[in-house]
C-alpha cells in the first residue's frame, strides 16, 4: 500500500475525500474539498477523478464535486440499517398514524445517537428524506434510552469520558438520568433544536435486555401525555424487537460494544 | 498511486470491495468478498481492515464483513438524491393518501431506472426501507417515462445499443412505446415482478421539458383506472418540478447526459 510522505495510505485519503462533505452540504468546489480533506490540490484532483470514474463521486464542468448516485445506490441497496428499518417501519407508521407525531429511530454509535429513520407527522412540512443525523447521548431522549440499556462497562466508559461542552450537565446528573430511564423504561428530555418540544424515547431491547435501537417521538410541549405516548411506544418497540429476533441480522446493532 | 501487478490502482480495489456486496446481501465472508472483488485474500484482508478502521466496513469475529454504519451515514447525510426526494416526498404522500397505492420515484442512470424513494400503500406488508433498486428502461413504466423525455441524442444512443435479453422486444417496439409515452405524457406497462400488477409513471419535467425523474404507481390490474391515476400523478409531478425549480440543485438529475 503506497503511503504519502505524511504517512497516510491511499485508503485513508479516499476516506477523507468521501467524509469531507459536511452534513447538509452536498456540493463542494474541488479546492474546498481538498482543504477539508487536508490533501494537496493535485492529490485531491487525482483521487476525485478516479472515484468519479467509478461513479462514487460526480463532477461538473464548473469544478464542483458531489457524492455519486452509484455510491448512494451501493450503500442503500445493502444498507447496514436495512434489517432494523424494515422491522421498525410498520410500527413507526402505526405510531405516526395513531399519535400523529414525528417518529424517529436511532442506534447508538460511539457516544451519539445516529438517527436511521424518521417519519413526520402528517401535514408537517418537514419530511423524512433527510436522515443520518446525530445527537450526543446526553442531549437526546433517544441517546439516553439507548445508553440506559447498555452493559455496565459501556455506561462506565461513557460516564468516565463525559464532559458537557455547555458546562451544564455533570457526570452525576447524567448517571441519575440514566438510572431513572433504566428504571422507568423510557427517557424524556426537552428538545435541543426547539425547546418548546419534548423528546420521549423507549429502547428496543434484545434477548439480553440491551438496547439495539431507540424508538422516539418529538412532541410539542402542550401535547405531552406520557400516559398515552409511553405505552404506545413500548408496545411498538416490543413489536420491532420481535420482528428483529426473527431475522438473523439483529446482532449487528449491538453497535456500542463493537466500537 | 500504487498500482498492483494487474494494473489496477488502490482506488479501483477499494471500489471493488465496496461494490462486492450483491443487492440484498448485506454480509459476506471475507473469502467470498475477496472472490467477488477479484482480489487475493491477503489484499482483501488488508483493505477490509483499513476500511473498517474508518468505519466504512464492519467486521465480526467470525470473519464476516458488512458495509459500515459510518459509510451509510456519510452517504445519506449528503445524499445526492436528497433535493429530489425532499421535493417529492410531500407529493408522494399525497398520492399514497388519495389513491392508496404504492408510489415510487426513479431517476435515469445509464439505461436503467434507479428507484430512489418508495412509499407503500397503507396496510401493505412491504415497506419503504428498501430502496435503490434498478429496472431496465424497457421493462419499467418509470424507465419508459424517463427515456421518452430525454434528448433525441440520448434516445438514439439507447435504441442503438438495445437488445432484449428475453428476445421479446425489438428496438422498433421500443421506439413505438417511447413515442407513445411522449405523446400521452405517461407510460404504462405490465408488472415485471408481479404480472397481475400494472405500472404507470409520469415524468417530472424541467424547464426544457426533459425528465429529471419519474413518479409512478404500481397498481393491481383490477384497480387500473387511468382516468383517475394519470391526472393525479401529473399534478403531483408538476408540484415536484416546481419545488425542484426553486432549489439550485435540480440540474444534477440530468444523469443520463453526464454519464
């Protein structure tokens, strides 16, 4: 494997190019891509050309670069989240239908909740085309629901390294939140993006009572009725877990342990 | 760039590894992955290890390999289909709601319709978690709707190379189908997967009357009511086109011309 003078391999550089697009930015000029990938312009240009030949990137005459339709296809036809999303979607539609709320599905990846599916309440302008967002565990009900049903060793490692960039939440606060969520079987938290909304999430548990996913809703504060929302979410989560248990791929979502 | 003895670059080999997973197969044993990627086992092993370090692949103790959650995230948070899908989703929900039919959205990629979004009729067991399928132009109403609104040069190139593997459709048949679809403003065709269903698709047109996408439904034969379906689809397609026109990224879906 050829290494550059700085010691990184071609594979490293390919990954840096693909990862250079910030969330929500689908087009970059080549020079900006090179900057973000920390590559010399000539190297970036050569890599982009090679990746574009295979359709993993697409280039336009003006020098702009975007991720390619072929890459999107390769990843989505064999999506690592497919089994989970297929198991969850009918139950998410039920929640959307019965509660008329935004519904989301997340997995734990590192110390963050990665949202792998989303359904918007009917009539909402937002729609589910945009997925793959992340929220830190301590600022999302999904993250808390996921973390509160992890093995003790994972929780300990998480709390050990935790510092709140906003300086508001202490590890002790967080430990109490996790204990409460584990005890109640759900997590709730004020909305991060919109403080007038409230997130409520329940874990989807495997046979060992570990959370393989979190199913959640985001609800306007005035509509929070825990006695209605939580049992509906928990019922749906059990349905998802049962369908996942029938498939052989459920083990792939014990993600935090394999990181 | 380091080339192997066979002349392919590291980038080529990375692409072969990522592309080695056949549609619907999310897990491969390393040896099978090496076979499919046409790489020596040691090369495959090294590449997989490197890609796994970056989260683009995930490996398990048993030697199985799958696409990584990180790759899924990178591609989906900046999906090349995002602008189109965001523009289309509310209208697809309308069709699903009003007609209670499976709705799909496709773009032309090479000589195939690539399905980038799907909504299942309510109560249907199938769900939309699985996307990124392909159908040849001549066997899908979406493909015909897309091709019938391409520039003449693209249509000519398509018909020039066309041969039907099944030996049923001649280039002349196909030319007639395309002319008819262009004249009528929609395409219809018996279902490929289920012959008791019928596909009906209309083009989403840009300012030059070129199809940037196709919006379609798959309908049980007994429920085909063209006088109801086609105007609803055409109305929705106009709405999608208008929303796409408002965004600056619509030009990216003139895919067949940029290939």
